[in-house]
């Protein structure tokens, strides 16, 4: 039973445009949501997070939106840059964020 | 400030052998955890620790042991390696309600 799902295995976006990555979850007990970026042969790198009491969090070019009623979150990257090409994972946890449940990942490719 | 350091980076084991994957962090984080990543899948939690002397099981704990005698170190032991344990292993550390810092990973092959 996949509690966190990223239904798009890949996404291709033109440089300068907006990239939107989506994630759905099933467990209503999740309290904290995170996005990670991963390059080949490296560990995931934390990007941005949001707690369940908020519906939006921004950090520079990255914004995460949370829709609790739909059990859906999304990551917006504006403007997209070539260095953003990577695999993006969403993750969810209960309070404390020490036990993360990950989605399968979406490979984002930014085209010049 | 090295962050999270994992050793070794690569390892080949024969079925039935045992080994320990090392993980150390220098950020004084209270939380540490081990994940495995298999092709086409996200990371899955093996074991985690919320402080020295405290460990608990994650989603896929079978075949693995952990201990946490210090804040800095969180080794993962494979008791009797099986081909199903071929994977990439990541160690992570964090503070409460903060994003985790991950090591570079250990690519393990069991033949």
C-alpha cells in the first residue's frame, strides 16, 4: 500500500518556465511534508518543507502547496534552470519528521 | 563540517556474509535513520533512532540490526546477506521537524 505517490515518473520543462511536481498521500495522520532533490550517485538534498497547519511555503524559486482536503501537495519551481534537472522525491511523516515515507520520485529535465 | 559520512561507498558481499555499514554525523543531530533505495522506488526506512540508546524499526527492518551508543554514530549491520538486500543504502540525520541531511550512499551488491 503506497502511502505517498508521485504519479508522474518524468517531466520535461523548458528553461525559464514553471515546473510543477505533484504528490498525493493517503494517510491523514501525516503532519509534515518535504521535498528532496537527488542527483545521480549522490544522497537526496532537502529542498523545502511544509507542516500540516499551513497551505503554502516559499523559499526563493521553490514553493510548496498543501491541499489537505485533497491529500495533495505540489512543488513549483519558477523559473526553471538547467541545474534543476534531477529526480525529485516528496516525503511525508508524522510529528517530529524522523520517520519519512517517500514517493517513487519524478525525474525533472529542464531543456535549454 | 563533513555532514553525514557513510563508509564504504561500494561493497560486494557473498550470500551469507555479514558486514556493517558505517554512518557518522558531526552536526549533533538527535535523529538518525537508515533507508534503502531500490530501482523505480522511493527510499524506504529500515531503522531509525531518536537519540543515543534509542532505536526502532522502520518499514523494512528484517535482516538488519542497528545500535546507537553515541550521538554521532549509527551503524547498520547485515546479519546474513541475501541477494534481496542488493540496494543503495542511505544514512540520514536531522533535528526534530527539520529536513534530513543524507550521506552519499553505499551501493551494496550481494552475489
